[in-house]
């Protein structure tokens, strides 16, 4: 299956994916999904996992018959109105870009939290989780805000994507169970950190 991006207005992604599942013949596509990312929010010494769209305005779809799929999408008036621009509504995703996205997200299309261990002076000692696949592409670390900005190439353009991170103190302050549910490594990966 080849990957494609459908560009729509930010906030319309889930609506477009739902319309496709209801109105487009299933034989024309494999999966239609929005990619999400997890971020750790800190409030009053408490940590909360927040999920939001990783690529606002993008709906991903896989297909073996892209021409037939595109023609079918254009024939549905409500979908035609959701197109940002007819020329860039349906864009192909390069094979290496699709492989990278598959590596950093889970089966629910979520880029989970990554564990970062530091020496307390901003030097990285250990990385686990999705960020491990793209540590060389990091543009900026925001340890206090619990995220890292990473350069990602998508259909020929460089985009900056936020990767949520978890630090030792988050795990030691009771995040163990919550984070383990979302992280591929499972709870056993967190034992021995605190």
C-alpha cells in the first residue's frame, strides 16, 4: 500500500476521515487515519498526558489504486468542500517517509511519549521510545515543558513535530502506570529508573 496525505482545514481531520470511512468504497483504500502525539503537561506539581494532532490539517490514507481513490474523493461534494486546495489536496508520501512514520507511531497512530535521561545540565544520557528513531533530527529541547522539537520530512517539505518526553522525576512522581500504557516498551522498561 502506498501512503497519501489529504490536506484539509485544521480541525476538520477527524470529520474527513469519518466521511471517507462512510462514503468511499473500502476496496479503494486500506487505512484512513489522523496521526496524534502525546505530550506531558505539568500543573501544580502533577503530570497529565495530553493527546493532540501531530500534523494539523493532514489526513493520511493508504491505497493501491490512488487514481481511482482520488477520482472518487472529488465526486463527493462534501469532501470537495473540505479540500484546502485542489492542487495539493491529495499528495503522495515517499516510501522512506512512510516507513519513518510507521516506526515512530503505535498501531493506534499515536506518537507516544519518549523517556529521556539527563545529567541535570542538559546533556542526554539515555533515550527510549519514538524519539530514539530521530534523535539526530532534534532542533530544540524544552525539558521544563516536557517536549522536544524534531525536524521531519513529509512530502518533500521539512516540518517541525513536537515529541513529548518523560523525565526521571515524572516517573518517580507517579507517572509510571499512565506512561507505561502509552509507551511501546511497557511498564517493565520503567523499573529501576527511580
